[in-house]
């Protein structure tokens, strides 16, 4: 498999900006655990040192679902860099995740 070309968002100083990702889950279900592991793997491979994952358990904080319009879990929301991007599922299709996070062009 060809290595994807990573899109890095440069700041005025030339350094890559921090990718801010939110992973919405419902408790520690197998799907939630798998989604976190897959997201972490993608981030460590393609965004090492330039990302932050915030895990939000909607069983503990259901009111937080409204802000990002979460209808299903697990869901990852890329808050930064803009624009906001959303992927639903356990993130096992790495190609889909790379395109969904805008790390790789579709096609």
C-alpha cells in the first residue's frame, strides 16, 4: 500500500498546528475501545506529536452530544484544523479514516 501524503497545516512560524480530535463513545464497549485504538494508531502514524484526542463518554456527559450534533457512537470529530470533519464507526477502515480526516485525497 502506498504511503499517503500527509497534509500539514503550517502556522506563521512554519510549525505544524495541533490537530484537535474528539472521540465520542458510549461507555467502554468493544466498538469504543476499537475506535480509540484505531484512531490512536492513525494519529501516531500520520500526525505524531501534532495531535490531541479528547474522549467524551456520552453516558457520563450526554449534554455534550448536542454541540457536535452526535447521532451515533463511536464518532470522531476533527475540530482543528478547519473545517470540522466527522467520521462515524469503529475506524477500522484506515483508508476511509485518512480520507475522512482529510489526511489523504479521495480517489
